[in-house]
C-alpha cells in the first residue's frame, strides 16, 4: 500500500517532531508509522527513482520539499 508511504513523506514536510524522530532513528520511525519493509528499504537506500515510480505522477520527488526532509 503506497498510501502510507505517501502520507509519511508528506508529514515529513510539516511535522517537526516526526522529522526529529526520523533523524534519530529512521527505520524505527517508519516502522512505528506502519510502512512496509519494502518501502522502508527504498527510503533507507535512497532509491528515489523507485519511490517516484511507486508513488506516480501525483507525488513529484524532484524539487519536492517533502524529499528534502529525508534526502541526504
């Protein structure tokens, strides 16, 4: 289910506590929010092209402030 991934990434743009939790322990934070192991591995592996393909055109990764919260 990609909706949980979309919701999580969107919240990273607006929820400072979530960003803080993510920075401390990204995997545990994503697990706590119900993301699948597949989606967690995509984020941790910085697989932006695969994430973009999964989320589709309605969620643009390039230039998106959401991604700036976790793209390093």
